[in-house]
C-alpha cells in the first residue's frame, strides 16, 4: 500500500486530517485516532477535500474527522496519532488547533505519536505494507527531525519534510492566523509585524541536486502573501529578496548548519527594523558589527567534516533614545535575529513559540510585536 496523508490538527471536537492509498485512490482507508496513547475511535477516511482534488488525488474523498473531548486538550504538549493498519500519519508542519468557534487555541501544542495498540486492517490492497518515507520523521517538541540531504561540495540540508506541499486548508489557516494577529494588534493600538525567513534549501538551491530543488515562486510565503492581498491591514514580510541580496556580503547559511549565520541574521534584522514605522526605529549600521575568528557551527548537520563560521565579535548593545518596547515571538529558528532585535528596542522580550499567544501580547505591554517563522 502506498500510504499518504497528514494530521492537519484539531478543529473543535475533531482530530482532522487525510489518508489515502496512492496506488488505489478508489478505496477508502480506516483510520484510528489516538490522543496521548488513548484510542479515540476509528472512522473511514471518506470526507470530501477540495485541496486533494486540486492536488490530483482522485475525487478527493479521503478526509477524516475523529471525535475527541476538547476538555482533554489542557494547556501544554499533547501527542496525537492517526493510524492506518500499523502505520501512523505524520503531523503537518503547520498544524492547527482551533476551538468550536474556529478561534486558535494558542496554549495547546501537538506532536505526532507512534502507532500503539493492536493494528486494524485498512480497506485496500496490500494493507499493512511498508511505511512511506514521510511517515518516518521523528518528532521533538512538535517539529519534525528531517533526514539530511547531501548537496554538492559538502553542503547539507534538512529538506525531507520541508518540501512537502501544503494544502490549501493549511495555507488558508496560516493567512487567517496572520489576519488575527494584526486584528489583535489593531484592537490594542500596537504594531504587528509578521515575518517569514526563507529556509536554507530555498536560498541555496544551486547546491542541491536538480530533483531536490523547489521553485522559489511556489514557496508557502508567496501563497500566503497572495491570500493576504485582499486583507485591509494584514500582510507578511518575506525576507527572501533581502537575504538573496545579502549573499553578496557572505554566506547567510553555513555549508553544514541549519540556522542563519551572523551575516544572515544581521541583514534579516536590518530588513525587519527598516520595515517598521517610527522615527526612532533605525537599524544599527553595518559598520557597527565586527566579526571575529572562525568558530564551529553550533548546529551542524550530519557529516564527518566540521563546519566553521565567523563569530560575532562586536555588536551594538544600546537602543536609540526613545525606542519603544517590543515583544518578539519566533519558532525556534530565528534566535540570532531575536538577539539582534533585543539591541534595537527599549526593552525587548523574546518568546519561542509556533504561534502568538493573545494573552501574552496583552500582558507584555509592548508597542511592537514581531512574529518570525521559517518559510519552508
């Protein structure tokens, strides 16, 4: 069985996703749902999904919704599973949790759990066959640990989960989250700035083999920005062009590392600040940064050779007079950008989270909230 599918997340009182046999699109699979190891029930994946039709998966009737008690989703991390036979569906990279009124639930995080308990037989040929590669991604704090892809000249990339196409529902949900983020800021009278940082495999596609490359024009950030053009106030700041131009100043990603180099972080930081309103918000000059000796890359990907990058020896440490207080929320991939933003504002709190918690924004007392996510 050529199993494909994802868990999209939790909407109201349902665990939502899709599952199909790519070799038998006319069949309907039986999916068992689990939450924190407890079986929720089994349903047939036969609900219509327009995004699956658009993607070419037959009539698109492969969606599932498995009932759960929303009271079980207490604040914190919960492990979910959607299982066909003995194989578990992976969790979508931009999973969502929404309540019965379609509002985001910021306090709940999801991670994919492995299949547990007795396996059920799927409807379709060769049920219980080998799992597809995408279902083998491990999980940590809700984020997939992707297989390292070897490029040319020793370049390494973590792209296996990153290149999976996002569904229309996922892109719509991401655009809606950004609109809600801006609406919250408008209600509080503060500035909201949503930012996406292009992933390494997009900026350095020339170091990938041809079959591994993705079209920069079809990045999720481009699709989300297109959806937001009809919005009266919401937008997303795509750093793709700024970081492509920054390559003239040095590597913005290391050859064998995951995160931005200091060169990349400095240019990303400057692009963000220049896009913000206010006379007191002028980024630190490039002349204010000095680089030191080469140091090992702290997050080097799999490989025998150690990778090095220039350390940041000197960086401005004082914000300009009159600089406003700020809150920076990032998904764990923008630590260096956040460190530089701390030097820009008159008080800056940094929080690592996939989504912006409205209660946190209300308590922070910030004039500016910056939400940074990696665009894969």
